[in-house]
């Protein structure tokens, strides 16, 4: 789970920006969208393999 600690003097907008960046790095939103609908197991395997290939580059 993404957590952002607000430092003294840091604006709320800055904290929101940092939270969004952390969510993007952890791929929380992408995983949520993927899980919101059913995927056939063969499609899920193909997507995972493609994602692993992209990370290896």
C-alpha cells in the first residue's frame, strides 16, 4: 500500500502529487483496472509474460 508522510511545511498538493507518483510506481491503479473485469487465464498469462519481457529490457 502506498503511503506518503507529509513533512512540516509541505503543501497538500505536493503530498497528493507524491501519492500519485507512488501509486503509479507500484502499479496500483493498473492492477485495479485489470482485476475489475474477468480475463481468461490464457490472456492473463500472455499479459504477464509481456510485462516480464518489458521489465527485462
